[in-house]
């Protein structure tokens, strides 16, 4: 795969310390996401793109989804100083990353019983919300369901966004309570 045919463009997110880098090529086709908060975590996973991105001074988190990478940086770092380097790392390591992703494809979880059915219903509601979150460089993960309490985690740009609590309460919680009355009574954001 020639890097000449790949384009990567930067897009601002509502989070001033996160920038979304959108690739013309699919990065991670498995429907989930990958998130790394340190070079050690990226190296432990042997993720070639995340490992190389952490070579840039001042990055806090790397979040990878289907066709984008969201980068969180320290507040004192200026995007104009690093955005071109980020684009080049993504382009130059895409082939190696695709091989890595194939070798490390996630297993499909099995859902059984009553909780499994509720998990599917919650995921169905979250799937309606996810496009808006992905547009902003983030996503939401179902962490657990305990009784009627759904525990969720905002990830990517949404995980460190100053508005994440409002998004959780006014958008996600409202949708879950409205669409799954009696089955979901509380929504807890976990970090």
C-alpha cells in the first residue's frame, strides 16, 4: 500500500486538547475501539501506530476507531507544532497497523441470559448515540450493568472533554431512561 494514496486530515473536536485525525483508509474494522494512555500500554499491546505516536512529546492518550485516531495532548503543546508529524506517522504505519489489527482482532463476546438481553438493548440505544460521539472524535463503552444501573465510560475526545458529564446526563442517560423504562433506572459514568 503506497502512502501517496492515503490522506489523513485533522479535525477539531469540542475538546480543545483533542484532535481527530481522519484517514481515507479504514484503520480498525472491528466495530470497537483501542485506547492507550501511555507509551508502556501501547508497547505492551505492540500497537505500531500508538507506539510511534507516543514518541511525540506531550501526548497523553491515543484513541483509535474505524477510520480515525483521536489524540489527547498536554495543554501547553500547540497543535500546529505536532499535527503534521501525527499525520505522517499514521500514513507511514498504516500497513503495519492493519496487519497487527488482523492478528489481534477482538473475540466476539457471548451474551446469555437476562443480563445478556439487557446488554443488547442498551447497546442498541447506544448505537443511536455513537455517530454523534464519533463525529467529535470519541465514543461510549458499556462497562457493566448492575441491576438497573448501567455503567458507561466515555472514551476518546469525549473521555477528557469538559462537557462529558453533560453529554452523559442530558443525552445518554435521558435516551436510556426513555427507551428502556423500568429496565434502566440509573446511569453511572465510570472513569
